[in-house]
């Protein structure tokens, strides 16, 4: 089973400048999924 560390995904994504995050569809997807699964807000 694959372990998911959503807190790390969120922490790293928040360090990436927002324009760059929004230019990469996969990064944005992972970030959005982590936020959704943790109930966190951007």
C-alpha cells in the first residue's frame, strides 16, 4: 500500500511561487488533492 503524506505535499507546494504552481498541471493536481483530502484551505 502506498503511503500518502499530504502535509508534505501541501508544505512543499506552498513554497513554490503561485504562478509556477499553476503552470504545472500535475503539481497543481497533487496540491488540490492533498488540500481536499486533509480539508485544508489554500
